[in-house]
């Protein structure tokens, strides 16, 4: 028997002094560390030497600690202009921002392993378009695949309407691509059957932030560092956005920052914080709201709120209602205020409401969350208690998916109110925002046609279509999937998969012909018969959406294979240049979309390169947090392309929104909502725009709305889900070593050795009670996965509550099961199981309820429940080569 | 050349042999294997579900160095030594884990040795031995931890590769360091600096 093992190399070639050096940024997490690619030709057999004057780093080997060391995983061979080249990709040791002096995570650090090299496990990159003929995906020329796709696409739109054409796409795969995709889907097709990789509906991820007036990414990284108290909810940045922790939060902790974590799982970053004076609030999944409001209650009962800030920056009753009641009541804000569950008449009104909520009494909240109540009082003190000299601690609030995907609306409303109470949101070191997941590469080329959505909520308001539910109802006739893991990435994955299978491969109309016209007719018949055609556009063949269900595959080019642009979690916009040839016939997504659009008869897709796309899209960034329009203005002035101009910023990039100063130079924006920022009195000059969010909040008045966050809107679902009998909570999240579905990590022997397959963490007492040990194979299963069905028209205010949906037969209970290797660790809260969030073969989401947050339309992915039992021993139980069962929270 | 490729294949499997055969830059290991320089193959003992298995590791021109005596090792008390030379980043540790480990020697297969420098950014791991978890770390720089029962595989953290494991041989009571698995931090070649 062997299990995955990896024999490391013991040497590497060094880049010679004349190697090409290309500045870029990492492809993975939100932080987007600066990197340098060192590239030199294989031809000639030249390599650098160990002396400073013999290598491109200009240093002697062995290098110093923190120096430009090259691990074997940072080396690869690529084709560049069709000639083999060595590449070494290491973090930029000259970086002045983000990863200052060149730190890196385990993901980005080994990003050289990502690039296509047929001698490595990347050899299965998609290299040519394919059509499923006679049940098998066969390579075909681009024109052949695109002609068929365009004809079928046109037919579906004409015969079944634009909403029958679904586009499910990544939101972040670089601005050039997202602009092209949204221009195609939203401006030209104008389908409401459109959403992004991480949500069934194109809706905001943080409804409470939006209504309070906070941008998701207002803070700069130095704000997280400069907070005296930092409350981190639903993530350990060390586990998922490493450099944000090691380079910004860890030094702050060393300097005395009090760091508070809300999470059911302890990890290395939390353990480090706790060891150095921080606090871990180890709550049960979904119980954040009572805990957050209890902290707020302690603050207001002691009078520790930031009065001055509140007086100046919080809307009172009339300000809150301003603009209310005019025109159609079709905006989220008006709907919410009309409904009355959230709006307050200002801080005093909110306080009055808060004190009436029994679940916000610390002792009661602690009981719900199963935590030590003392932690609530301590958190309140650290966040808001004035010091002896009367000064206040600078408090900042960071949230991420463990928090906002547990009780989406409630949690984001509650944390916004707590933040406002502590004076956070608009000053250095006193900010509120998301930590972030993926990078920010969205650029809208069209507007979502909400009026075409069938989702109608009480108050005559339409909400973006739930694409999963629409598909389950059989309305989607063509699913165009771009760079994501639809099906496993959505909740209740297994029943969704079954529906895909029924609509595609089980439909009688399957391609059994080599003739293009016959193929087109077959796919049209599929759609007309109530079945569904699937196009999948990706870099690897994804199972099952591509491998089993797709009729047409479009091979995409990614990072380093074309020149792209994207922003990080502090809105830092950077260029990601092309440095090697994409595999085979793989093309960037913008190119694929442009060819398809032209064949479908759409105008405005005559781009020659990715720069053309971005130059066209630049004006659509205006008013957004990553407004880079002025970079284009500067480029044109200087006779450069936009990409050339962006490239000049190197790994520094520039933080959006970008403005042009009088001398023609460009200035970035350190933080949004910066109430300390002084803009020129004479206003915006030239083509500059001063958006309200630069110095005020994203609300109707520019001040914050402090909102109620009633537990009752969610507690019926939470109580229904709560483990019964032998069940345990099941939740999931990122681990440091895997990015998204692991599409790259599965192809890295070093990571595969560490994580050969899906795993589940269990508390020792829960494990012992079930006879489970480290390394056992376990089955996680449930026969009560709640799945919301039917698109209904809401009339009464509570029509969409879980209780009402259940009473009226709109919730179906389904079965689900996945296997995993057990890891028994006291790092986990008792009563909770924790898994990686997206293993394609054993998806954690199978056990998460497919019931959307009924206010926002998002899934609460982190809320699942199930049983667990041992089914045998895994090969890793007695093996020393793969997997480790040591605890991850050693401090 | 053909027989040397055969040797590579026997040791590292056909994929690695092919890679090395086509490799444009001759890495040191393949250079040594294909040009007739003295090469030794050491069998690393690994424990598997079926029992003990011998896994070949490639070792070339590493010194054989006496680093300690089995009878003098106390459980969980690391002994420091330098290997494969006395130069920068040669600091290593020998430890009796008291628990069977990958590559472990001695009657209990629990004696292992590792380089002390974190394979992320070179942070010093001296003094971070965790007896309870049989781990090294967290690294003071960026908190990486390494599992000493699993060939130095990282547990949590940022390291670009496993902690280099010093290959050991037992001769009576004498423990010899005879080679290394993995590139030592700071160096471009374990034996050249």
C-alpha cells in the first residue's frame, strides 16, 4: 500500500543576472501579495551562480533569514513565445506594501507549481474546445464549438426567453474577463438568470453593511494594524488570508493590540492571539447575533458608547426616513424601512429596542452560544471602556464568511450597530469591513435586470432570481458556467446534482452525430423538451459540471497567460502581466465571450487584446471602490495604454478610487468613509469625481443607519436545525493549504501529501462517544437537509420565514451523505464538526440547508447539521507519509 | 547513460526519471546519477498499515557523521548537532520522540533528526520542540509547525516544503547522520551552500 508521498528536491537552479524580472501579484487570496517572476531561457544551459554578482537576486548564497531563498516548489519550466524557459516565482523582496519585504503564504509561496507544465500534475489543463459526442468529450476547433454554442444560445433566448439562458460565473477572474462576461450576460442577453460563483442570487453579501452605509472593503491594512482592539468575526486570517495576519495583525498583537475572535474553531492565529493577551469567543454556529448584541448591551448600560461620534455620524429618525416614500418601493432600503423590522429613529431608539431584547442579556446570550459569559463583559470593556484619561480604545471590526454566512442579514446588522456604538467606521484604526475571500476582480459591463426576476417579496419588492431554485423548477434551458464549481459550491449539493443529471444526460436528446447542423438540432431539441444544455468554461475539467454534464467545453487561460488587472482587500489595483504561453488552444475568458457574442450577432466585442477590454470598461468603474478611470486618463495623456500605465505601479499598485492631482500625477485612496480626509474645497477638478464614499458613508444622508437585528427572523431556522438526538452541528471553512476547490492544490504533490482527501474535525468527547479515532473513515449523513422549493409571491410580511415556508409546504427534507477522514482535536467546540468548505468529491455543502436567508437571498452555508459514524479505518491511520493528525492550534 | 536512467527509474519511479532525462538544467542529483560519481542509496524505513516498508531515498556524497548514542538519548530531550557541514543553516536536532515516526530508527522506530531552519523564511526553530504533539514550532517568524512523526510535514503554516529530515543509520549504539531529505533553507544546494 502507498499513500500520497512526496520526495523533495535538494537543489534548484538560480536565475542568471540577465533573467527577465516580471512584477505581478499572487492569484489566490484577497491579500494579493506582490511577487516577482524570474524567467530565463533553457536554451544555452545558462544558470546563475551563488555569488551576488552571479545571480538575478544580487545576493550571496546561502541567503539571510527572510532573504530570496528559492524552495524547489518555487521553480518550474514553461513555454514562453514557444521556447522553454525556466521560471522562479518568489514573493517580491522589494515589496513596499501588502507583503512588505516579501512574505508569502503556503499557497502563493508555491504558485510556481500552478503554471502549466506537461511534466507535472498540471498536464490535464484543458487545451482545446470539446463537444460531447456519443457520450464522450471530443476535441474540436474553436469555430466548430462556438458555431454550435451560438446557434443553441440564440435559439434558447428566442424560444424560451432570456431568463432560460443562465450565466453562472466567477465574480473575480480579473476585470477584463468579468467586464466581458457581464456585458454579454446582462447588457446583451439581459437575463435575470445570472449569478456569481458563491451565491444563488446576484445580491449583496453583507446586507447589514449596505444598509448601515459601510463598504465591504473600506479599511486599509494599516487600519487593522492600528486598532487597539480588533474584533474578528467568523475567520482566522492566519488560516485563509495569511499575510493580513502575519504582516499586519501579528505585529499589532506584539504591540499590545487586544484581539477578539468569534469562531467555533481554534486555529494557529487565534491560539497566538490568546497566548498574547487576546480572547477566543468559542460560540456555537449561528449564535453570533445574541453575543454581538449582548456586548453592545454591556457597552450602552455602562455608557461607554462613543457619544461624540454617534451625534455626528448616526442618522436620526427624519434622516433615516429621508427619501422614503417616493417613487416605486422597489429598492432594498425602502422595502426594509417600510417593513419596520430594521429601521430605528436613531441611536436612542435603537438602545431602547436593544434593552428590550431578552436574548441580548449577556447571561442569556452566553447560554444560547454556550460560552463563558465573562467573555462578553471583557469584550465590551476592551472595545469601548474609556481609559482613565478619558481617551477611548480604537476599535475595529473585521468580518468574514463564518460570520456573514451563518445568519447573513442578522449578523451583519448586529455587527454594524456594535461598530457604530464603538465609533468605528470612518477613522484611522477605527474601521469596519470584510477581511475578504477572493480578490476583487469584478467590473460590471451591464446592469442586473431585477424587474425580470420572478422573486417577489412582500412589499412589492423584487429580489434577484434564485438560480438554483429556478433550475430545480426546470426553467433553465441553457446553463453557461464560467470558472466555478457549480454544483458543490451551492448548498444541498447532492439533490442539485441529481437535477442536473436529469436535465442533461438523462434527457433523450443526446449528440450522436458528427454533423454540425445535426448537433445543433439535437441540443435545441434538448432545450425544447424541457431539458438543459450546459456550456462549461474553465481551466480544468470540473467534475461533475464539466466532466459529466457539459455538452460544450471552452478551455480558458488564466493567471500569467494573458495580461489582467485586479484589486486586493484594500482596493489596491495591480497589473498581472502575461509571462508564458497558455496551454494548447486555451483562451482568456474575454476572448471566448467576444467570439461567442459576435457569432450571436451582438455588437461591441471587437477587442484585439485584454487592454482594449479594460480601456472600454474603465468608465464603468467610476463611483466604485476601485474607480481607476483616472489611470486611463493619465495613460492617454502620456501616450500609453492603460495596461502600460498600471504596470508602472508594479507591486505597489494604486488604491482605488484613484484621483488625478493638478500636476497630472495619480493619487490613491487609503481608506473609504475617511471622515478625517480633507478634499479640495473647490471640488473635483478635470475628470475627477468625488464620490460620497470617500469621506462619508454609503447611505442616503452620508451618515450611518443604526439598525435593529431581531433574532426572531432567524431563530426559528436555528432552532429547527439545532442538533437533535445524536446529531452534531456541521460547519465548514477554509484551511490555509487549499485554495477554493483545490483545483491547483490537488495538483501539488506537497499539498496532496498533507491533505490527500476530505477530513472532518471532531471534539474528543464527541468522537469518543461514537468510537471514532484519528484516521478513521467516517460517514456524515442526514435525512433532514431542508431544501426550499417553489418560486412564490410573498404577500404577508412573514411569508418567507422558515416557519411559514415549512407550514406551507415549501420546504422539502432530503437525504445527504459524504465521507471524510476523522481528525479528533480539542481545538473544536464540543458539539460541532468542521470540514474544508469545498472538496469536489465530498462536498461539505451537501449537509448545509438549501434555504436562503429570507431577507437577503444568500445561503447560510455555515449552518448544517448531521450524524457521524465510523465506517472503517482510512489508509492514513497507521501511515507516516500522508496526513497529519497533530493539532493545528499549537501556540 | 541508459543504465543510469534505469537507476533513476528504480529509485524515483519512471516519471522522475523521465523528467530528469529531459531536464534542461541538470540538477545535482541527476548529475551525480548520470555521470558516474559515487552515489549511495539509503533505505528509509517507513511504517505502513501492513508493517514496515523500505522506501528508497537518493543520497549523494553526504558525509557519514556520528551524531549521538542511542543509549544516551532521553525521550523528548532534543540533542543539537550540525549536518551536512558546519556552515550556515546546518543546525539540526536529534530526538527520541517516544512514539513511532516516519524514518525513525532504534528498537522503537522513534529516533528522528531534522534541520532546525524553517522552510518558509528561515526562522530558527531551536527551543520550539513540543513534546506533547511531537512537533517543532511554531516558528517565531510566521508560526509554522512541523510534525516530526510525519517526515517533518508541516502541520499548519506557511512552509514551502517539509522540514528537511536528516537520514539516520544505527550502528550498534552509534547514530550516524548519512543524508538529507529536502533542500535546507537559505541554500540552493544542500552540499554546495
